[in-house]
């Protein structure tokens, strides 16, 4: 289930993937505001079809108001219940615009927002890159918010999905790095400079693996509304073919910003 919000038209675009479809499957969808049903819709499943749900006067998600709607999807065939998914979504929009003086701004829900954040490397003394508990993951975010931050940049690492759920529910903007996977200076490529004027000629096998993993990571995490920016390359580590890679990322996910190189 992949929900994409469209606050300007007060609607949700819902993408549903279904394995084992035989034809004639029906989706019965309910949208909940806390425990109150605000939308109900039934529609026959069709692969690749976008389901449009109108969300009247939506409550917009932000760090100050992390509003989440409930989403219930029932799957029927021949009036028999086959499966059920309980999920959620947020109504939010991240974009770039210019103010009256022509200065470019990042905007959340069409309003300028200044993002205060830390570079979060996700190291743990008792687990290295593995969080020791759900409480520990949540604690880090709660402390950041109590200190006045509204954003973090998740540094060249993917966290468990529960981590991003906490960011969604607590109201913390996330800049998500794509894992770099290669450091050319440590692979006998000593002639490569991090500040080289031209892109690095990355080995083909490494480039293919990076692009495969980048798509997998973006598709795996695209559900979570707290993620507002993809950071493709970190400080030149393994950076190559930048224009093509960044333009692909921008076209693959139009609901977020893309930072080509940090």
C-alpha cells in the first residue's frame, strides 16, 4: 500500500499492489480520523490503477501537528474476505518556491519552513548500527524535538521501519541518505579526488549495484511521510554520473525533494 497525498486538491492517491490476483477482486477502503470514519469507498482492483480518495478539509501533517489518518483496506473476492490491511497516511506536501524577493525556499504545506536538524548516524554503544530497542529509537527523536529540532538527516544508513513510524507519529522531518556502498579512494583509485571537476568513472558492476539498491531503498521507504528529502551522494563518496542519477531519482519520486550531493 502506497498512499500519496495531494493537499492542493484535498485528496489521497492510493496505490495498491496485490499478489495472486485472479480478477474480480474488490477493495473496500475506509479512512479514519481517530475513530471516526470520514471516507468509505469500494472499487474493483486493477493492477497499476490509482485510487482517488477525497479528504475534505484535511488536517495537515507538520512537526507541530503530526496528524495521521487511519487507513483500513479489506480485500474481497466473490464476497469472501481474503485479506485485510490496517495502515495510515499523512496529508503533507514538501516543495520549493520563491518568496516575494525571489529567494528560493523549502516549503512544507505551501508555507516556508526553516529546518533545524542534526546529522544522525544511528550508532549505538550496545548494537553498533542496530538499535537496541524501540524505546531507544523513540527516545533519540523525543530528545531532539525537546531541544528544538524539527528535522534529522539519516546518514548513509537505513533504519528499521518502526523508526520511520516514530518519526511520522512524533512529527520529525527526515532527510534520508542513499547508502553509498563504495569509497573509491580505498579501492586503489588514488588518482580520484573528492573534489574532482568531473564525475568519477565508477566500475560498471559497482554502479549497477548502487542503482539497484537505490531504487530498492526508495521503494522500501516511500510509504513514510516524514521522509521529505532523498540525499543521493554523500560528500562525493562513490559519486558518479550525477546528472543522470539525480534526474532519475527526481522522476522516480515526485512527492519529495532530492539533494544530489550533500
